[in-house]
């Protein structure tokens, strides 16, 4: 059936319209194509517009004067007063400096934290390309903050517990040192005197026993010296009576003699250092020199004690075989706690350990502690 265009429609058509049926069909096809393209663009816009609408975080847009121009559903439901309060709302009151930067033409993304009641939010503030607006993306980090606080609390409890354990250990060492020096030492001294008297009597009464008694007296002397050294290592008397510098120098001198090692010490008085820090540095030196003797294959060791107004630094340097610093956790002595343990002990008093080493290049180990522990 042939279609016809009513005369009145023809009369109403624009004068430049081509009424040829083929031209009309081409125009209709073009319009349909344009309509399809528009529908595709509208679908794309709807898809893009759904992103902030479905975002589980708060999405807020304001002008640069604080007037809220957009809230996604979760922001609207969580804080219905945002639209009326604008920058006066606790969530947004801390972003005025960002707005000032936007006014100045800066194109940066700012990060802020905001507290609203018991909730904490992390804000990302940026300016869209069209300018004159600010977009805020707010993420509720309350649970994360509570977890961080709980972890910090546990870490503080662990630190205090470790400090009490160390204090108890040092107190026990002090007690054992005193008992070895006073009771066992005095008993061995009395035994030696008795044996010497007995040997004097045996010269005439039983000459054959003199050599045996002399051997026993030598054994008593050796045992007494070992006990004295053990008592000294448990709690050096010089640390209490002469101070840190003298205690370190005395330990270096005695240790070098025992292990036949060339050792130079350079230090000076450190007035005002706390007892806990001084003892920690002394234990560090014990451990560091034990490591040198057992692992370094060194011929020379240098020990230096330096201090400034806030910090005290003890450094042990050797010319030995060195090691990979990443292996510190595995370097543990049979009689000590290892450098990894010393690092932890230093951290308990607010200090730190620094290690420089490499295969064949020797080792430099430093312990740094504050003069006083922060309350």
C-alpha cells in the first residue's frame, strides 16, 4: 500500500525540507542513528552517575563557599544535617585550608582526619576539573583506629612487662653477685687460709702431703678467681662505685686479657646518665665483645664511648670477617642473648642499635640511648 503525506502536513513542512521519499527515509535513518547514540550516552551517564550513588563511603560535593551541592545516599543518611551546616559540620570543618588552596589555583589531593562524635573519618579532598567545587570522599576508619589503639596498648603492656622482667633479672644478678662475692668468696678464702696452715704443719709432720696441698690451694685460688669474675660479670661493682666509663674500660681490659685480643678503649665520664641506660650499655658491650670473640676472627677491636647533651653512644668496631646484616636475627651466642635481643633491650630504654658490616669488611656496632628515660 502506497503511503501518502496529507496536504496539510506538506504545507506545514519547512520550505527547505526535501519531500522526496528517499530523502525522507535517509533523514529518518539518520535521526534513528542519532537517537541510538544519545540513548547509549544516557546509559553511560547513568552508569557513571551510579558510582557515587552506590559508593559505600561518603561522597560530598560543595562549592568553595561551603554550600553542599551533592550528597550520595550514605552521606545523606549518615549526616542529614550536612546540607544545612556545610563547612560548619564537624566532618567538614577541618578542610577550609584545602579550600583556600583551591582558591589559589592549587590542584592537589588533600588527606585529613575528622572526628564526629566517637567516629573517625579519613577524608580525601580534591577539586574536579571544572573547578569552583570541592569533592570530599570520607571513609569511616573508626574500627581501624580502635584496632591501632588496642595494638599500641598491648605493645605498651609488653614493653612494661619486659622492663619489669629485665629489672627482676638484674636484681637477681645483683643478689647472686653479692652472694658469690661475700659468701662463696669468703668461704673459699677461709678454706685457702686453712689449707695454707695445714700445709705449714705438713712440712714437718707429713712432707709427702705438701705438694698435694699446694695443688689444692692452687685449685682454690683458681676457683676463687673464677667466682670473682663471674660475680663481676653478673653485676660489675665499678658501675655502681666508679661510673659507666670506668666500668666499660675495666671490662675491656679484663676481656682483652682473657681472649688475647688487641683492644683499644676511648671514652670519658658521662654524668647524668640513668642507671638503667648505663647497665644496658654495659650489657651491650658484653654481648658485642662476646660476638667478636666467637664469630669475627678479628685481630683488633676498638671501643668508644661518646655523649652529647641528649644521647650516649657506645661503638664497637672490629677488623674481622664481617657478616650480612640481614642475618642478625640468627647470630646468637651460647652465653648471651644475641644482637637481636640487645636491639630489643635497647628499644626498651628508648635506644636503638646500628650495624654496619659486610663479608670481609669488619663490623661496626653502635648502641645509642638517651641520658634519661622519658616518663
